[in-house]
C-alpha cells in the first residue's frame, strides 16, 4: 500500500484502469466459453442430423434410378406389343404343363390355352424378353394367367440351378398378383433363388381382359452403389457412418461389414427408431464390455428397411470442447495484454504531444521555420495543433510571395487573403503591376516572330510547288510531308477530288515522320471532309474523342486531340483537302498560313490534272482499236459455248423429269405462291391428309398450320421465303378427323431475274415417329437433335444457292432437298453402284470410296438377292417400285430402309441406271 502511495498521479490512474480491464476480460471470457460450448453441442447435433438426411437423399436417388430403369424396360415391352407384335390367346389348343411354385418349389399340373405372339405360341419363345435385355440390360419374364397363379411362359431369368425359370408360377395369393389383378403396376423387392431383385410388374391385356403380366427384374445393388458415399467418411477422430438392416446385419461399416449385432442391447435401441419418423440419438458402450462411451444418431428408412446412422466417441468430442477452452483462454489473455499495452502507450503519447506543442511554439517565437502538425483526427488537441499550423502557413505565404517577386514569377497566387491582411494584399498588388509590364513586352516579340515565320514558309512552299509540278503524286507527298514538319504536327493527309467529283481519294499521307501507304476513298458528301467541300472553308475541331478521328477523317492512326481540315480551292472549285492533326492547338496565324499556301497548291494541281486528262485521251484512242479485235475473238468463243450449253441443258432437263418423278412417288410435295396459296399438290400428299385435289387447291397455308398466323415468327417465316431464303418447319396439320405430323423444307424457286416464282414444299410424314416419341422419352432428345441438325443443313443449303438459269436452279434445289432428307444411291442395270450421298454412307457405315464401284448385291442381305433381281427387271420396263431393303452395313449391323426405286432413262428412252431414294426406319444387331 505504501508503494502505491509513493507513485505519482499518472501512474496511479494507469494502474487502476489496468485492473478494471483485466477483470472485465475474465468475465467476458467465462461467458464466451459457456456460450461457445453450448453452440458447439448444438452445431454438432444439427450436423449429425443433416448427414443422416443427406445419406437418405443418396439412397432415395439411387432408388429412383433403379425405378426409372424398370419403367423404361416396361415401356419397351409396351412398345413391342403395341407396334411390332400381336398378342392373342390360342383357340381349341390346350397344353398340360408341370409347373413349380416359385415360393415353395412344389410342383402342380396346369392346363392352359397358350398365348400366341404373331400367331406363334409364346411358350418358350424368348424373342421379346431377349430384346428387352439387349436394350435395357434387365431380366424379363412374361407370365400367363392360370387358375392357381401366373405361369412363366417366356423368361431369361436364371434359377439357382442355372436353368431358365420357364414353368415356375407365382401363386394367386402373393402380393404381386394382388396388385396385378387390380390392374395396377407393382414395384417392390423380392428374393428369388437366393438373390435380391427389384421387381416391377404390369398387367398384360388381351382383348381388354387381364390374361398375364410382364415382370422386369434388376438385381438389388443399391447398397453397393451408395457404399462409395460412406467410405472414407470420418467424424472427429474415430467416428464414422454405418448402415444396418432390420435383421441386425451390418451392411456398411469401416471394419465390421456383414457381421451381426442382432443379440446386442445396442440393436434394441436401434429398433426404437421404428416407432418414430425422427432421428434418435443416444449414448452406448461398444463393445458392451468396454469402457469406450460413444454417441449415436440413427434413423429408420422404411423404404429399404434399413437403419442409417452416425457414431463418434465421447472422448473425441470432449477433446474438441477442451480445445475450445484452451483457445479462448489464449485469445483472451493475448487480447487483454494488448489492451493494457495500447492504453499505456496512448496515455504516455498524450503527455508527449503536449510537450512537443510547447517546444514548437517556442521555436516559432524565435523565428525558426518548423513543419506543420499532421492532423489525422479531431481529438482534444485538435484546436491547439490547427492554430499552430495556421501560424506556420501564414509565415510560409509571406515568404513565398517575396521569393516569387525576387525570381520574376508574377503569376497570381491562389491564396485566400483576408480583408484586414495588409501585408499579403500589398505584396499581391505589386505582383500584378510587374506581370502587366512583362506581358506587353512578350506580345510585341511574338508578333514579330510570327510575321517572319509566315514569310519564310510561303517562300519554301513556292519552291516545293515549282520543283514538283510534273507529277501529282510527288507534289502531294512533298506538300503534306513539309506541312506536317513546318507546322510541327504529327499526322497529315492530302485528298484529291475524283474525276467524277463523287469521292475524295487519299493521295498521300504522312505521320510520325514516315510516309504512310494507305489507300482510301471517302464519299464527297459524307463526314467532316464532305462538309469542308460543301462549305468551301476550313474546319477546326478541338477536344475530339479518342475514336472520332479514325471514324470520320480516315487518317488510320490513333487520333490526337486537335484536327484542322483546309480546302484547296482554284477558280471557286475545291480540288482537294489538306487534313492535319496534332497534340497541340492550332494558332490563328497557322490556319491563315495554310489557307494562303493552299491557293498556289490548288493552281498546280489543276494544271497537272489538265495535262493528265490529255495524256489519258491519247492512250484511250490507241487502245480502242486493239479492244475491237479482242471482242471479235471473244464473241466467236461465246457462240461455241452457247451450243455446248444447250446440249447440257437438254440432257439435264431429262434428268430433272426423272428425279422429280422419284420425289413425287417418295415424298409429299406441294407448291405455294408467294402469298402462301396452294396451286399444286401430289397424290401422296393428298392421300396423307385424306383430301381431294379440289378440296386442297386454293387453300392457304395459314388455313391448316398450327403456328399463330398473327405472330412475328410466322410473318418472318413468309418474309424469309419471299426474299429467297430456304426455311424448314416441323408441324402437325389437321383436316377433318385426320391429324398428321410433317417435317417440311420450303424452298423458293427463282426466275432468271431473281424474282420468286413459287415456293416448293418437300415434306416427310413423321406421324409414326411422333407417336413413338410420346412413349420413349430418350428418343425425344435424339429427334430434337436431328431437327436442329436439319435446320443447320437447310441453312447451309440456302447460303450455297447461286443465281443461275431457271432449270439449273430447280435441279440443284431438288437434289439438295433429296440428299438432306433421304438416302440416295444410283446403280447401273447390272447392279454396279455409280454414286451415293453422304446420308447413305453415314447410315450404312461405308465410306464413299468403298461403296463406289461395289455391286448392290454385295451389300444387301443374302435372302433378298432374288427379290432385288426381280425388282430390277420390272424397273427396266419403266415401272417405279416401292419396297423395303435390308443392307448389311460396315458396322456389323443390318440397316432397314423404306425405299423408292425409279428408272433413269436417256434421251432415247432407254433405262440406263436406277435411282434409289429412301429413309432408314429400323436397325437390328447382326
């Protein structure tokens, strides 16, 4: 106590405040520790529950994937039954079958009338289930309804003896049969032959009555698929996630996988989670005879009959709490120490600042110059520091003005002088008087220098014009280069007015001390140069934007700030333009100088142009006689070419007629005028819409399109066609009770003068594809992709169209449309392939070099060779034949094509080759 009494007042205050700070930090630290401890416990609980929910989401996602696979397989079966095969019950035929109960493996005798598939018994016929396996990789079985249950008649599922499961039956009392009898789809888990399967079953109707079911089997690999999400996952140091089934078998665990805990007290606690939908948490010892206390969070998943949980040791969690306490203690200790140190530092700093202020005022009183105080904040010493700084600033201003007068610097200072400040006011008035006298002297000297500079420049440019009056290019370069140098600018250009007075031609330019070889023409009525030509007086622009000069003046370099454009006038006519640009402003005397020398430059340019015109007229008269002789020879060549062109046109006209016949027999073809009115439609189109020609001729496209005829898209569609652009469109059209889907290509047909004569619409009936699209979602994406590709290819065809005569234009448009929409090959009457389009090569897998020269009999399936021979004999007689052809492609697959074969005749009417056009509609494995 005596020691404290001996301290001075400053130290006593400092000590008391430090004790208060230490106590405050102890209280705050204790509160923060307990708060963070509770927060850590709460966050840990939330995190563990969130982890279990995430594992459930993963399990649900995997389950959904399996369900999607099964439904895809069922949809595949529906597609085959509805589109490819006919399923019916046999009549007056009864078979006796020894059947095996799939649950008890007991045998029973069953009498059935077998199901027929395309009039063939389905019993032991695995064609559909094998196709389902090939497409979806799923096992499948078709069951026929019997009095005692559903009997397997077609299956690729294998029993525990590696035999096919045909003749097994599911008893009528099973859960699957209960759902099927109600007409519902069953999805669930079943164990057959010691294997877990995810099973989906759907009723099979024959004549509107349930007569069987289709079952799809996927092996239950959900645990295997989600195991990777659990592996390598740890909580704290020794915690981990786990999965246990309701039989007590551990399914996922770092070390105890496939072991049983069914007889332990721990498993009894797991069973409690079945009674609630929430996550339960509890503490336990495991192994039960150990002293290791653990925390667990568990939730029961009813879908898969599993317990999903997380666990960690209590000791690991306690270490986390201890780490939190130690960290808080260190942080609070360091923070408290820093606060005490900072407070002590500022307390002493305040005393030091008072001492510094006193010393500085003492030095100012003795006349010594001192630096100002640096004021960073308005604290208690702000007014003292600011007043001291104002005294120092006032003395500095007086010293500065005296130094300006001494150094002949008379510019007015930006000092704020008070009305009662006599000293600074007197010094300021003295500087103004001295400045006025200096200005008058400099003005007289500048006027004399300008006059001498102008006279020298005029004499220099008179010599330049005199020495370069024989060549306008040499004159232009000499003038502009010397103008740039003499006026001390960085860029310059000289433009001459063209002979037709419509353009300004850049004749010479000079920039950055180098000649620039730039060729440019500017319309005489546009831009800044055109304005100068029209007004016949100079134009001076200051503070132009950085990109303005390049756009409007054409110097071709990064623009400076100042631009001067001066006309070259002779006899009141503008013969050219001088354009110069610099970084500094142009003075009035420089502009007057440029106008004065411009008159002599314009006079010389006028004389040079007169001389050049005279020389050109002489040269032109000499060339005309030579041109006449060349034109005679060219005319003779043209006459010969016209004869050849006529022969080629006649040949191609015959080919056009044959190709157009093939298109009319294969595709839907209609012709519209430019207003969208139908004036022609082939029989195939009329048959597709179930209308007569009288009903269709005269109708407008807007009468049956699904597009909104008032929309901007529809108006743009017909605008593009009227401007010669090809457009594609996929739409459904409706007539009475008929609705069909068409993929159409609208191609404008032009006259020789480029006018649109008509619109040719070549369409493909894609109704069957659209119906299939509703059932198989995966094919939707592929069709959209093909549609986008179709649009791109049509756009390319539109860009590549060239203007030619009417017959050549029609042929190219038809061939492009055929090659885009169909496969096309040509072969001789002996079967040798002469040509093939790219679509055929892609569909068949052959490249063009492999297919050209090959025989059609080498690529068709062997059992069709005789049919093809008969078809060729009919084609020789001039018939057009439609048929399906199977081609064994280069990818070990069989491609099926629906084709039209048309004979191509020569001018004498003899069939010389055969045109095959078609579309691919199915592809099978070899």
